[in-house]
């Protein structure tokens, strides 16, 4: 797993040279559902980044993926007032 909690698959040659790597959930989606449409990213419906279950993944726009979260862009999108109570 990487720092963000996503698993990886890697194909390594017998010489030990890494040849191909992919984030595990993207590989699982590709294998069981198909290619991720251009312009879309995968959203973990279960909110578990380590999950590789294709049934828990949905191809969405980056905006659809980010807004339900707790990161700064999502918090700002939900904001309706400035710090001192003035409407946005």
C-alpha cells in the first residue's frame, strides 16, 4: 500500500526489474467491468481506499468524487458564508 492507502499490483521480471504497475482498485475495475471512460475517475462508494471490490467502485467525474469528501475543496464547496457571517 502507498501513503494514501491504495494497494498496488506490480508485474516483475525474473531479473527483478519492475515492468508494469497499477493501482489495485483501477486494475480490478478494468478486469471485471472494463476500461475507465476517458475523463472519469473511480470513486470508492464504501469510502475504503484499500478496497478492490469492483462493485464498490463507480466511474465519476473528479468533481463528483471530491465533493462528498472532507478535504478543503469539498468543505469550501459546501460553505455558504464567509468567516464573519456574510453570505457568499
